[in-house]
C-alpha cells in the first residue's frame, strides 16, 4: 500500500492509531471549524502559472533562518511523538536529517533534547512559556548546549484550546509517555482527566503561564543569542512588534486550528503580515499544509517557508523514521512538480507568483 | 450524559420535549431560511487573534446597561417557559442570578413578574406593544414596582412571523399555561388553532398592536424612568432614531430568524448600526449565538454584549434551573477560552479585535 | 392536504400531472442551471427590516400599469394551460379576477381570448412575434376588441430555449390542445416530436420569427394604442431602447430559466435596469418568485411588481380556479406578512428597503 | 441511445473504455481539484442576453487564425487517440473536416501526420518541446510538407503534471500504440510503469525538455513561416511576451486541469490576457468547455474561439468519426441556440456580451 499523497498516509495512520490518539492529532478546538476553514481557504488560493521559465533544475533548495535547507519547510513542533511510534521525536529527526530540513522540537517532546540533536538534524527548540522562569532558562541553556540552532517561542497557547474531541474522550497521554525534558514535577505523565477537560489540557494549564506578555519576549531575547522564531502570529501589528522585539522569524499560524475556535484561516492572514514586516525578518507559515501546491501557495503569498504538522505524525505513526521520510519525500516531489509547472526555477521565483482567492 | 456544548444541550432537549414544542422553539419564519442564514453568517465571521496580551485573568466581567454583569450577555426574553419546565421563568431567573447575568422577562411570561424578580436576578422587563395602552402602562408600573431594572420594548413584532412549523402543527400552548401577567381577557391560554395559523399567532394578532410607531416610543420614554432598551433594530437609520428617542440600549436582532423571512442575518447588520450609533447608547446583539466564540464575534463587531435565546430554553428543558445554569456555564467557559486565545484580557479589548467575513 | 406555501402546491401538482407535462412546466433550458441560479440568487438577497412603521394596514394594494391591483403581481403568460386543467386559462383568469390582479394571456393560450376576457379579469395579451405579420395584427386587433388592457410583447424567444427535459421526453402537447387563437395552419396541435427536439420547439420554430428587431417594436407601437409591455429584458441598454421605443413597462426576466442557458439570474439584472430606466416606465420582474418575500425582494430592488409563473400552474393543476386562487391567496398572505415585518405599510415604502446580496 | 449533450457522450464513453484509459482521459493533476475548479468557474460566468437583435441567421461561422471556420472552435491536441478508437486521429480529423473546423494534432499522435492531413481537414501541428532540437525541426518540416496550417507549441508541459489516477493505475499506453511521428527511439510505446509514476509520465520525462525558455520560442519563430500558436498561457506578462516573440495566437489554458494542481481556472485568466494583448493576436481558450454556452462565455470574455478536448475523445470512443462528429454537431446546435438567445447574430457580437461572475 504505497502512499502517493499525504492523505494516503492519513488513511494508513488512522487505521493504526488508537481512536483517542487519532482524535488528539486530528482534532481542533470546538467542532474543528477552524481546521476545516484552514483547508477551505488554502484550496481557494489559485495560482497563475508562468511558462518558458527554464525549469529543468526546479528545486526547493533554499535558505531558512540563515541556513541551507533542501526544502522550504521544517517539521512543526509537536508534543509527545512517542504516542505515534516508540522512538518518537528521534525518528522524526532522523527523517528530517535525511531530507535535509530542520525540525522544531516541542517543549513537550517525549524524547530528550540531546537524543534528538544527536541525530544530526538541524533542530529548533520550541519553547512554551512556563510559569517557572528558571525552568524556561534551564531549557534554553540545555537547548543551546545540545546544539539547537534556534529558539522558537510559541505565543498562541496562553491556555490550550478547548478541543472537544479530547474533552469527550477524557484524553490522557499514556502513562509511560511524558514531557521528559521538563523538571520531573512538571512532566504530568499519566495525569488522569476529569470530566469537562482532558489530561493534556489540565497539564498545560498547570505549567504554562497565561500571563506571558511582550516584556517576556524582551527577556527571552536578552538571555540567548540563538536566532529567535516567534510562532503563532496572525496580526500585522503583533508581527511588527515581534520584529521590533528582535524576532529573526515569525510563523503565521493558527496552530493548525487547535487554539482559537473561529480564527481566521492562517493563509488569509499571511499577506498582511508579509506587508507589515516587509523583509525585516523571515516569515514562515503553517496550518493546513498538505501538499507541494500548498507550499507553493504560501510562498506565492510571501512566506519563505512552511511548517508541516500532522502529516509528519501520520508518517511517523505508519512507519517510524521511514514513514516520516516518506511524508517529506512526497512533499519534495510535489513541490518540484509545482515549481516546474508554475514556471518557478526556485523558491525565490515562487515568491513572485500571482495568487488569487477564488471562493469555492 | 454531560453536555460540553450548547448543541449537546439541544440534542438532549430535543429528546425530551414534545415535537410540536420543540418546533415552536427551534422554528423560524417560512422554512427557517433566516435561522440558517444567521448561523452561516456567524460562522463566516473569522477573528484575528492577538498574542502576548497577558491574559491570565481573562474575564467576561463587564458593565451592561450601567450595571455589573459576570458576562457580556443576558438571557433573551422568551415566551411561555413553563412549556420547557414546570417552574418556567423562575428557574431561568435562578440560573441567571447564580451566573450573575441579567434576564429579560417576556410580556408573555408564564410566571408572574413578582415571582421572577423574587429570585434576586437582575430582570429587564420585555414589553410587547399591546392594543390596550392602559394594559401597557399597567405592565410597566408593575415591572417598576417589582424591581425590574429596565424596560426592553420589542419593536420587530408588529405581527408574529409566519412560522410554518407552528402552522403545520396547528400549535397551541398547553391549556394550563398562559401569559399570566396580562389582564385575564388577553391571556389567550388554551386558544385552539384554526387551519392556516397557530394559536400562538392568533393570540398575538388579537392583543399586539401592529400600528405601533415612533410616537409610541416617545410616549413610553415619557411614562417611565427605567432605562429603555429597544429590541429588534436592524437598520442604522432606525438605530439613530431610537437613540434620539431616548433609548439607553439597542438590540440588533432579527428575532432569531422568527420574524421577517429573508431578513439580513443580524450579525451582518451589527457593524452598520454600531457606526450609526457611535457610542451614544449601548448595543446588544442576538440571533444565533451558540458559543463563546459567537459572543466574541459580536464584541469584535462592536456589541457590548449579547442576548442568548434558544440555548437557554434547551438548558431549562433538560434540567430546570440547573440545566439553564449549565448553558450559562458553558458559555462562560467558552468565552474565557475565546478571550484568552484571542489575546483579550477583557471585553473592552475584544471590541478592538479584527473580524473578517470569509464566505464559506 | 392544505397547501401553506407555493412549494406545497408544487408537491401536490407533481403528484397529479403526467411526468412529461410536469417536466415541461418545471424544466429550464439545458440541465436547468439557470432555473437553479434564479432561485439561489433570490435567496441571496437579504432584506433589512424597518421598525415602528405603523403597519396595521400593510397592504399590497397598488397601481400596476395605470390600473389598480390588489397585489403588485400579475399572472405570467403561460402556454397551453389546458394541460393543467380542462378549463385552462379561463379558470386561471377567474382566479386572477377574484384576487384582483391582472393576468397575461399567452399567444399560445389554449382558450380563446374572448372566453378569457369574459371572466372579467384584467387581461394583458402576450404577443409572440409570428413570422406572419398579418397574423400578429389580427391578434392585436382581436385582443383590443376583446378588451385586453395591454399588449405584452415577449422579446426573449427568437427561438425556444433548448430544454433537455422536453427533448428527452420528445414532448408534444396532447392532440386535443392547441394554440387556439392562432390561424388554424399555425396551431400545431398534435405535432409529433422528432428525435433531438420537442414538438413544442418544432412548432415554435415554425411560427415564431427569429428575425424580430427593434424596428418591429416600432411598428407594433404604431399599430396599437394599448399600453405596451416589453417582456424579457435583461440589459440596461436594451431597457433604455425599449423605453425610447415607447414601452409603458418592461419585464426584467430570463423567462424562468427556460431560454438562454447560463443567463444571469434575473434578480441580479434588476437593479441595473431600474437605474437605466429611472422611472421613465414601469418595471416588472419575474423568474423564480415563490413567496411573498420574493415579491418584497423585487420591490426593494426597484420593481413595481412581479409576474408569477409556474406556481400559478401548480395551483391550476391541483384544483382549477380554486387552486390558482389558493396560490394567489398564499402570496397575498405572505406579502402582507413580509410588508408588515419589514416595516412597509405599502408597496411604495417597500421600494425604499435596503437589500444586500449575501452569497450563500 | 441518442446523446443530446456532451455529458451524454461522456456517460456512453465511460461505459465503453477500459477504466484506466477512462481515468487517463478524465483525470487531472492531484485529486482533480483544478478540473473541478475549471468547471465551477465556467458555471459561475453568467451572461446577460440582448434582445431584438435579428438573429434569424445566428451563426458560429467565423475566421480562426486567418481562415474560415464553421464554428469558433478547434479540436484540442490530444495524445494517443488510438486508445479511443482503432482509427484514432484520422477519424477525429474526418469529423473536424466534415464539421468545417480545424483540428490540432498532437506531437504524441498515434497516427501519422500525413494520414491525418490526408483527410482534408485544416490541421494545426501541436509541438511539444523535445530534448532533441533536430527532432523538433524534423517534425516542423514534416508538418509543413504535409500541409499543416499552423504550429501550435505547448508551453505548459515542462514536465507532465502529477496525475494521481495514472500513478495509482500505473498507467501505460497499450503496447501497440505509440507516438508514431517521433523518431523510433523516442516513441516509448509499451513502456511499463514503475511505482510512483505512470509510463506516460516516464516517457514524457525522457523526451520533453523542461529547460525550454523564451529563446527557444524565438528560434522556433525563425525556423518556420507557419502561423505560430502558443498554447498554455495564463499570465498577462507571458502573453505580452509571446506576442512580442511573434505569436499569431495564444491559447489561454491550464491544460484541462492536468498540469499545475491549484492553478487558476483558465476562464478566470482569460479577461486579463485579453486586456494585455489588446488585439495584437488571436486568443483562444480551453479547459472545461462542455457546451455551446461555454463557448459563448469564452467569446464574451474576449476569446475568438475555443479548443475542445475531452468531449471529442468521448465522441471518438463512442463511435469513431461519427461519434466525434456528433460531439461537434451538439456544440454547433448549442452554440446557435446560445447565440440566438443571447441576441448575437454572430461571433463578433458575442464578444460584446456582458459577463458577470456569480459565485455559488
Ligand atoms: C498533535 C499536535 C501537537 C502539537 N504540539 C505542539 C507543540 O508542542 N508546540 C507547538 O508550538 N505547536 C504544536 N502543535 C502545532 C503545530 O506546531 C503546528 O502549528 C500545526 O500542527 C500546523 O498545522 P498542521 O498540523 O495542519 O500542519 C501541535 C500540533 C499537533 C497536531
Ligand atoms: C421560543 C421563543 C420565544 C420567544 N419569545 C420572545 C418574546 O416573548 N419576546 C421577545 O422580545 N423575543 C422573543 N423571542 C426572541 C428572543 O428574545 C431572541 O431575540 C432570539 O431567540 C435570539 O435568537 P437565538 O434564539 O438564536 O439566540 C423568542 C424566541 C424564542 C426562540
Ligand atoms: C410552462 C410555461 C409556459 C410559458 N409560456 C410562456 C408564453 O407563452 N409566453 C411568455 O411570454 N412566457 C411564457 N413563459 C414564461 C413566463 O411568462 C415567465 O416569464 C416565467 O415562467 C417566470 O418564471 P417562474 O415560472 O419561475 O415564475 C412560460 C413559462 C412556463 C413555465
Ligand atoms: C487525454 C488528453 C491528452 C492530451 N494531450 C495533449 C497533447 O498531446 N498536447 C497538448 O498540447 N495538450 C494535450 N492535452 C490538453 C488539451 O489539448 C486541452 O488543453 C485540454 O484537454 C482542454 O481541456 P478540456 O479537456 O476540459 O476541454 C490533452 C488532454 C487530454 C484530456
């Protein structure tokens, strides 16, 4: 059963994962309205191909965050990947390493930072804002020492979104899996869920600091020299402010539809942020990328690259590092087709493509 | 069977109420086209979240009509609540009281004004324009004496909408339930329905005055010192005129899709009315609110709060005061999530959010 | 089985008519795409109700073509009504007479002009442009003598639309029914259909003149003093030219979706025509009117009235004059509701309502 | 089983062709998203008919590429027509000849150029850019000698689109069929497909030159005096450049949705290209034309004619030359209806029609 598309991988993964884990992966906040809206909006972006562009060598090879990348994409940070596969984030990193793309490693990783960096992959450490400032500092230092190439601070999770699938399932991460990089008291492994919430949400509520503000970003900028990526920006003013605060990159994202129910599809937020930032920092995009054409859509609207979330988990679930590699391989092939067929020899050319919203 | 959303409550209520009562509650005018359009329009309003806004204490606490309210919402006035539960409006008021939000009490209440005010809730008395001017005055005086905090005059029911479900069911309110606050001759309890109409419509036609005009509003403004809320305004010119006539608040509403078939979804009327009024009075919104995100949508478009209709009846039907309280509790939780995730520490901040129509 | 809406009548008629006759009535050109588009466009027109407008006497009473009419509507001209009911156009006219509205009588009427005028109804004679100029003149003179109050010349049938249902059914009008008012050689009763066409289309092709031009309209204007209605205009320039040619009224219409496949929904053509004409003549609207709200939509967009087509046939099929009367009665009730609920005491007020397109 | 529409022909062909051949014909790139978008966009173009236009002789007769044509259409170039019918392109050309319209003959034709030209049809030779420049020159000279009237160079296939149906089917052209006009080593007949690709794509990849650029077009313009048609342009700048390079005609096309997944529907690209070119060369349109109304849509948006693709294959599959002729006959009849009903005596008039996008 060869997977030719990421959706093929989704079908395979759905057949393999426990139902509540599948729901945890797929679900969004509320009744998944924003997940669906993300997809509908991406489909509505129609590209105007160029021709006679000498695309024999069309390639996604590019620079991302001042480093070379085989593709304009990074693996999105995602918690608890051991739920997908026993080797979890390490296998995910192996796949990224093989494919030559960066991987963002979640604060809620179920494998140690060191093990993941040991794969040789370009690792960006994703930081959730913990109530305990020392714990944050500890993570940053550890990431620096382990060789992470950037800190990606996620700013759209003051609290975890209200995800009905998890609430209905009273979802809890299996006991043997936990946020291994956090100090033991904060790991929350095996927390049982109470009615009306999930254990994951309860854990998040206990350790994340909903009071995070712009001054915290200033503090973070001070304490580390690593490049700083701010993930979860949708508003041009916030983007502008993040740049002023020293961000090297911004991720335009609505967290894959998992946070604010009713949020604007993030692809519809991209162009305004690009305008506001006007090249002062890099702009990445995520939420709903499912094909090489989607990557091209984001590039055409001004992103320098994308993060890919759930599809990477599908691949990991299906076949560990090989499955995750398959996901990246599909995206590489599709992107090369899309670039060539749109008349773009490279990523730079793609950023000059014309994109039009054609409602559905 | 815990209800996690208002729609969960709807399902529970649907399983419990007689079919014709359910139809009376759910139905709109014609084939429910405006009910559906209200919902589609709300879903099309997409919000652009802000970040790093220090939302640890995100709260819906606010002022509504110059009084404190735990949430930017009031229970909408709805007739004959004893059809939902034997204790009817009294239980509804108890839930509102517990939750710290106002309740609007219908002219067609099936419990006495005094009993309802006795719960301690903040009660706004909703007035339908009766053919008998003395009866109106009597109701207003009685509301004043009972301690109601405002008069809410509903202006979008010169006649009752042509509700096909009720007509097809020849719907009549059960004999033992009636508009207890009206003079006995006007109560219309137990009226039987003739073909082509419902008993409810027949009763309304007999006692409501379709001739109501602006001068009647002036008269009402004269006869009472209570704050005046004008409910059912969709047009900016009418809004302007209502303000000039002394309205303290306006409710932008199409009566939950129950009056003019083919009416503009009321959420699409909100922004124009807000512009026309420009802070000269408060603006509430109703028709289709089903979640905390919907409340946030209305706030972002300039409302200072919303009325919630049918969902409160679902709660009441399911479990009396406790069920109604559950509805309010769900809304409180959802609104707090929505505020925090949109980067709004409070209701005021929410009114500066960016909202975009993304057709669906 | 009481019909509460025109769609109820449709269901009843569908159960009664032979399938091919039903198809002839319901069908449009091609695969009915324009029929559906007409309906979708009407549904997308959302009205903004006004309030406190003293609507106790809200009424559709108005002037149409310089005569009084109980409602801002006329029965559309429709061919061969004996297929619906043995008494055909005479019963239709009786219903119109009772309801106090005009009826347009088709060139292809299956009852004589004289019989129809004998009902006392206000009759407008609908003229198709025949290849034989003398035959046209003969019809006009006969209409004048019989007391018709206007000539309505239909300009959107140079050829009959390509109606696939009829073609697939090889539809032919039953032998005993024919265009009784035409000279015998032109009646075409009982013509059999050849593959790839219908007998109705073949007949039309034989007797209608596709070469009709503006000079023919001038000629018609010369030969009769009756008010002239030009039916089937969609373009503002054509409207302007029709006014210059002496039209007293224009019908904005795409012939109920039966002529040009892919035509603009006629409701979306209305406003431009109204602008171009700016009160120089009356503007009627048809194609898809199915409720009082639809009439209000057309009025709000500037029409002075509408023609109602298929629903009148449904009524006639169900119960002759009484069924047709029922259709008109439903429309009267619905329109009065719509007027009152939109805050329009009369038709004139309706023409100042705000209407917005909200795509679906 | 008479076919009255092209879709009737599709149904007949689907019942006759092997499933994988059907998929090869129908499929687009990816999951056919662009195929569907092409159709939805065409349906959304609504035409405003004109009246009283003296359309007795309404005709599609026109000039295409400086020659007379019975209809404003040509048969699109399509590979390997022997898969449809043993006589393949020769029968297709016979049908075109009978109908008096040009046919474009694919580089991947399965019948010889000479045999096809022998039918007497007006043949345009479609050129794919081969890696071997001599082979190109050889084809052009052969086309000139055989009497082709134009060279149509297809510029939107630097690589073949990623067509999932073919990939899933591991589609290969049957062994006995090949690109007979290519030098034997390039014919690729009977190539077997490897996983993840189709044999057709593999063959294309081997012989087509993805490096084609604007200078190659200059070279082509130099080496032949035949009129030059550039097929597959979607961008106004590219159109402008093609005109400057000496193109006599441009085909606005997204290759029937078979190339860039996510491409703009080509009908939505047409108007901009027409503007950019402003009569400096002819503009043809393709991708999704399925009826006479679709042709009228393209004309109204400024095209001078269309190419028709898949429907011609359906006809050929159903009944060889007769089936293909039936497809053209249906289009002729439909176009004449459309012209007459839109008030256009001829193709020129059609180009002045008003066309509006009505989503939905
Ligand atoms: C199961 C799952 C876990 C996630 N965990 C994190 C996380 O720990 N940190 C974070 O910043 N984002 C997290 N995200 C969000 C992703 O980084 C990314 O923004 C989102 O998945 C992109 O949308 P997509 O899944 O549609 O590609 C998670 C997403 C999923 C699906
Ligand atoms: C069963 C029912 C009874 C109602 N009765 C009244 C009423 O007596 N007075 C009034 O002003 N509005 C009445 N309304 C309208 C509500 O106050 C409110 O405008 C509407 O329900 C809001 O829409 P929602 O139900 O979608 O929240 C009623 C609505 C319902 C559903
Ligand atoms: C069965 C049928 C016959 C018709 N015959 C005529 C006719 O003879 N003359 C004419 O001008 N219009 C004719 N029409 C068009 C109507 O006058 C009118 O324009 C159209 O039906 C309006 O659309 P509606 O049916 O959706 O209301 C006919 C329509 C139908 C459905
Ligand atoms: C089976 C098939 C084979 C095709 N082969 C060619 C080809 O050899 N050369 C070319 O320029 N276009 C080719 N095309 C594209 C057509 O010329 C044309 O652009 C497209 O089919 C138009 O869309 P339609 O099929 O919706 O009418 C092919 C299309 C199909 C469906």
